[in-house]
C-alpha cells in the first residue's frame, strides 16, 4: 500500500496549499438560500435579501398611543435600540438643504398651475397652531415645512410620527412600529425572548409586542438548529462509538476512524475551495455523508485485517459511489457542482486513508461469532415473505407522493413570529408582497428611474437632484404669480436669492436619513422598493419581484436539475455494474431501484413532500446502499454480514437523527435517508431475490459434504 500512502500525502499537500491560498485572500462562505440557484432575477433577489437580512421590526399593539410610546422607550433602553427618529436633529441637517424639497401633493398642484391654492394653503399653515419648522426668510411659502410634515405619510400612507415613532390606528386598536436595523442574531434572539415574556405577563388589552422581519426568523432558526444539532451530534457520536465497540469489542478502531474522517474532510474542503472561492454552506451540510462512507471503509478494512484483503469490494464501492455523484459535476447549478466535488474528493481521501493504514491484525476475530450450522439447501422463507410484504406496503404509498416547491415546505415560522408577520402584513399600505428592483448605474439614476415609474419609495423621502431642480423652477413660477399678493397678505418678503443647497442622496450625513437610504439601497446603486400588486413597468431597468413566486421557481429548477442528474447517475451505475458483475448486475441495480421506490412510498405515507433537498438524499442512498450489496455478496460470510449490519446502523445513527430536528429541510432529509438506508440494507440480502444455500462456515460446509457422501454410500 506504499503507492496509496504516496498519493494520500500528495492529496493532503494539495488540499493544504489550496486552503492556505484561500486563507490569504480571506475565506468566504455563502449562506443565503437565494444564492443556490441563479435565476433570471437572482441578482435582484440577492439585492432584496441583502437589504432585509439584518432588518427587523417590533410591532406594538395596544389601546393607547401614549402607553405604546412609553413601552417603546422602555424597550429601546432595555435592549439598547436606537429606533426612535431624532426629528429635531434631522431638521437641523435639512435646514440648509431644503431648496428643492417639495411634497408630492404640492408638486402636483404646482404642475397643474394651481398656484393660488398653494398660496392659500401656505398662508393657512403660517397662521395655524403648528409653527414653521424652517426659517420663513428662506422659505416664505413653508414648502420645506410641508415637505417635512408629509415625509412619513409619503413613505407609508396611513402612518404618522408620534414622538419619533411611526404610529397608526385601526378601529379601537393603536399600533406603533419600531424599526430595528443591523441587528445581530444574538440580539434578535434576546429581543424575541423578552417580547414573549412581556406578552405573557401583560394583562389583556394593555400592550402586546410582535417581532417581524427576516433577522428574527434567521435568529430563531439558527438558535433552534444549533441546539438540536449539538444535542443530536453528541447522541450520534455516542451511538457510533457504542456500535463500533459492539462490533470489535475494543476501542482501538477509534483512532483509525477519526483519522479517516478527518483526512476525508480536509481533502474535501481543500478541493472545494480550490475551485470555488465562495462555496455555499449547504455543501458542508450535504458533505456530512462522508462520515457514513468513511465508517464503511474503516469497518470493512479493519474487520478483514487490512484493506488489502478487501481491496476488490472496497474499490468497487468507491467506483460506484463516484459514479453516483459524478453527474452532479455537470449540473448548471453551482451548488450541485460543489456538493459533487466535495463528496467525491472526500471519498477519495477516505479510500486512500483506509488503504494507507498499517494493518495490525485487524479485529476479525472479535467480529466473527459462532454461527448456527444449517443444513444445505435451507431456505429463508420467513425473511423473504416478511420483506416482500413490507416492500409492497411501502410502494403502495407512491400514489400519495407530492412534489412541493412551496417555501413553506422548507421553512415554517413558529406561532409567535407567524402572528407578528400576519399583523404587519394587514397594516401594510401596499397590500401584497411584491417589490420593484430598480437598476441604475448610480444611485441618482436609480432614484430618477423610481420617480419616472411613479413608485413611492426612497424618492418619497429624498427626491433626485433632477426633481429638486424641477421643483425650484416650479417654486419660481409660484413666486412670480403669487409673490406680491402673498407678501401683502402675510407681510413676508420673497427672498431675492435662495442660498440653500440641494439634498444629495449619495452624500447624506444624518443618521436617520442614512438608515432610510440603506434600507432601500443596501449596496449603494440599486434600489428595492415595495410596489402594489397591480404595478407593471415597461422599463427593463425596473424588475418586479414576487419573492414567494421567485423562490418557488428557484426550488423547482433545483428539483428538475437534480431529478435529471439522478437518472444519469442510475445509468452510469448500471454501466459500471455491468462492467464489474456482468449478468449479475440486475441483482445490484434492482436493489438501488427498489430502495428508491420504497423510500418514495414511505414519504407518501408520512405526508412528507418530495423537495429538491430530499431528492438529493437519493444520491447518498444509492452510494451507501450499493456498499451494502457489494460487501454482502462479495464475501457472504457471517463476519461480513455483521460488519455490514453495524456499518448500516452507524450510518442510520448519524443521518437518522436529522429526522428529529425542527427545521423542515433537515427533518425531511433525515427521514428520507433513514428509510433509504433501511431499504437499501434490506435489498442487499441474497435471500430477498432468490433461493440461496447457506453455508455457515468452511468447517460446517465440509461436515455437510462428509455426511452427504456417507449417506450416498449407505454407511
């Protein structure tokens, strides 16, 4: 096995070099689910996701606005949230930059030539109870004051500001919205726990707090996943260790298993980063399958007394597994190519490590157990009948299988978060959940496109420089038409020269306005704004997005691609099995096909939809399932069957635990792998397909032949 050691060292060195290269540039891992599939609007979806990833809102519900403001102030202090708008500070920042700021309603009146109406409204405001917000020397018509007062209602119709917080009223209930931007996952989880405690302690009708926004969903999912995975990982490791001890009656297999798994993952990660500078995190989740395959290699090589004694089935196992995953390398989806490369490189590392490990006599003596001698020609009718009935019952569930591309099949929020999102959706003035992604070369150009499309997003707060220039021209006409009469009525003189500047969206320094800009344009050029369901645009630079429908298309494309590649994998496996086993290939191939059909049937009985992620599990099932068949039939001895059994149980302990997670994706994958591995193991027995003569051991076979010979001579 000297050659295997040399190749293994070279692989480890190359993997280390690749990782060192990427570390120098900075290791990056993609975590956004929208990056899995590149669709026609994937860039826009990523823009939308980037803008909302750390955004969250606290929706306070109660019967009195004053009480809601007090609760909001307490929450801001308790959780160190800067959610209230410092309106006075913003006004001071705007004061020298209000030259072209005109509210949308006033602008429409000026464009319609209703200058008298604007002048009368300005005079009424001047003598009204609310004092002007800006100097009347520069702004005698109070147009900037009108703009500032209508800023919030322009951004969210039906909402107004109350002590710096957006508030609205629906019937006898009042609502207050706290915008929480750039929250960490830890802070979001802390806020959710506090809100749930407050909801449980407050009396009915006093106040309730609802958490909304992607950051809270991510925080809750991450917290739950960490808790579950940590617990289940410990349980899985303990079970695998106990199964290994039961197989070998010794702990000496542990170092070899740890080294093999470690080498497999190191080589896999090195190969992945060598070809993909920013791999997706789902690749590493899918790559956990290496543990099951590495366990197979270690168990069989150790129980045989060295990999050299099972070199042929070990090599056949590697070849069939590589053939199973190889078609994924040609997928048009980057994530699938990453999964294939990661798994195949790790398999090669685990295989070479098993060959390179110096045998120490193995644990074959511990694996072997005295077998009960059975007469030649004995059948196993009970096993065949029971297994056949189980398979038939499982396959009957195929008619109940449903394919789902709905986002709800991949994530379902808890009751608390679902209720908060429902209430905020009902208060949304835009109605539906569509967005428009505006793609300009600069932020100013995007702002101009938004204004031309008639959308009320960022431009409702900060108009473009072009629109501000147009507003100046309209104001000059207002002064020309109504200036003298307005001066006589109010005593305010028209300024000879307007020294105020323009408000440039690209150079905003006020913190409150910066938050507004970042919420609409997180990357500095494109703008993402909510839009009505009926909105349409002929401008190719304005892309209308329905995140739910886009996600469905993404998952559908991933499913279709995985399905096509799985057919190719089965074809590649069939060719390879013909090369290895000639006419017997049907016995091997039927096991894989039967396991797939039975697993799909069980998913149908359990009501678990077939998704792109559960479909990817069939690649793993085919790879591990063929291992059971190859080793079972390469050497049909009791020690081999015992090793295959414990290898199957170890994989089941690792993958099956995912079935107990709360996250729908991992739960579905766990159930699929658990049933897939079970049926693959079941189909690996010769008794399942045909009559088979059982020979317990060479000694038993020899005794049987002696008895038959004596009987034929009449002795």
